[in-house]
C-alpha cells in the first residue's frame, strides 16, 4: 500500500465517522420538539394577526405561520407590570418575591431557570435581545 492509498483510506474513514456522528446526533435530537419562546415589550395581545390583530390584518405573516404550527398561549398575563421581573417569572415559574427579584435585580443564585432545565434535557439554548 502506498502513502496515497493510506491517506485516501484515512480520509474516507474520517468522513464516514463525521457522517455517522452527525446522523446519530440528529437522531437523538429528533425526538425533542423545537421550542421558540418569543417575548416582546409593549405589544398588546391582539397585535399579531393570529391573535386577532385589527390594525394591520396581514402585518405579522411569519409569527402567524409559526403560531399555526405550534402551541399558542392565549390566556397568559404578566406577573408584574415591569418587563424584567415579568421575564424572570416566565423563566422561573415563580413570582418575583419568591426568586429574590424585585424590580431590575438578578434572581437568587439557587433559583432554577427554564434555560437550565432545557440544558439538562439536552437542548441547546440561546437568546436574542433588543
């Protein structure tokens, strides 16, 4: 066997390993549903078309499409009239006095968040902020 054949064989093995690993990873993730949580500021509940937006009926086609294929929360209310504590409530499932967050402060270190639970379940988490 010459060096070219050995190198070619190693490349083929490496490529096969990459494809098998990628396929195995996709198979293990495929059983979990995708989760997309959209949280906005200063938007009324009926602003998106899918929730009965009356000002511009076709203003939110992408959100409408996502909502048509996923789970919608139609009777949700904020826990606090301030944005950060309300988001902390969504991410912890607890009201601000129970997580040490009053106003624009961090939650207590021992409070488990939705992101931590999803991470433990094998999800890859990310955020996009304004």
